């Protein structure tokens, strides 16, 4: 009994069809990422208040809330103890605000701190400057590698300081 070419082609076609339906290719990882963007806004002012006073105010030109993290551009933040805290980019996650790009802090006592990276804990009111910085007040100039600034008490701790300070003679 000879195997005819038609039978061979039929058996091969059935085998290829079965193999095609049983083989599972790896899923593309990009297809698993679901759309999580919750909010998009432009030119917005946020005001935090309690029952008696305004606690803080933040202005941003663009923001996206994605997966419970708020990403903003051109942030300006103010409280009763912070005259102005400005950064090109910010990421707000819980009580932490991570700032990058031309970060500038103006304090009530006249100091201006400039750096490229910092983070601010809203609950403890501590600003950590995590990159080299320059602080100025009138003619006083302080340069350092990193700084921790406790805003309510105006206490600062810094590393790698190089400073020129002018004092009043008595």
C-alpha cells in the first residue's frame, strides 16, 4: 500500500495546524501595563487649609497623578515658614516632595539656598538638600555638599562647607 502525496500533504497540514494552536508565544510585557493616569492638570494652584488658617500653597504649570504619585513641572511651594520653594520638577509621594532642577529656597530670615536636587518632608518640615548647594544672605556666601534644614527651628546641618561670613562688630 503506497502513501499518496495527497495523504502526506493532508497529514502534514493537520500536524502544522495542531502545533500552531498548542504553541503559546511569550506575551509582550508592554501589553500588561495598564493605563493608570488618574489626573492631568495645567496652571493649577493647590491650597492646604485647616479649620483656622491656610497651611500651604503650591502652584504648578503642569501635573500628572499616576499610580498615586503626583508629578509636577515648575513647582512653587509656600507656607507660613517658607517664603518660596521653587523647582523645575517635583514628585509628590505621600508626605515627601522630591525636587530636581534649579531648586531655590527663600527663607524668612533672608537666606537663599540654590541646588539641583532636594527633598522635603511635609510632616517633619525638614528639607534635605542632596546635591552641592550655595546659600546666600546679603554678602554671606556658604557652599556645601549636602544640607539638612529643619524649618520650624531654623537649624541647619551641612557637610563640606566653604563659607564667607560677615559679622557685626560690637
